[in-house]
C-alpha cells in the first residue's frame, strides 16, 4: 500500500510539473526576412531590415534565456534573459539597437542571412532542436 501511494504521488507531482511548463513545440520560427527591400549597403539601418521572427503559439509564457538560433552560415544568436508571453512574437534584427519586449538585436556588422538560400535552426537551452526553417531565394522573405 505504501509503495502504491508513493508511485501515485510521484505521478501526480510529475503531471503538475509538466502542466506548469509550456510545451517546447509552442515556440517556433514564424518568418525570416532574408533580403529586405533596399540596397544592401552595410548600414545599420539596412542590417536591421533583415530579421527573424520567433513566436509563442501557446498560452503560457516561455523563458528563452540560453536558447540559440543558428544560421546556415554558422552565425549564432544567443537569447538574453528574455520572456516571451503566450500568443506573442519577438523580432530579432541583424544589426544594433535597443532591446524591447518585442525587438531584440543581434548586434552584427555583417548580414546574417544569405539572399539566395539559407536556413535557421532554433535550439533550446539544452541544445535540443526546436524548429528549423530553410529558404531558396526569391521573394525576400519566407513564412515558416
């Protein structure tokens, strides 16, 4: 009897913990704008038109500190201490800027995304692949 009670308690606690943490599948790459309108003149304004958008399709907030975005060109964006509310999205700009709850900045001085083809992979803080999105030129952006 005692061991059954222990097992039931462990299952109950496990279910509580699982329900308190948003599912990783709720976080996804929504869009990459790899070749925005305008000249690729290397200016910060030009770099900041190049973006990747990450969305939380769930209802619960997710903490993204330690998460990463890897590009096909071997660039890596590391999420700072950041909370993405349920139903919201964050846009990550390639250039420099002041972070807000809706906009983060990679602080690059080069373009993150190739205009012809590329890919982004989103990893959580344990390096588990969460989502990936690839594109082949044309159109300037891709919805993932």
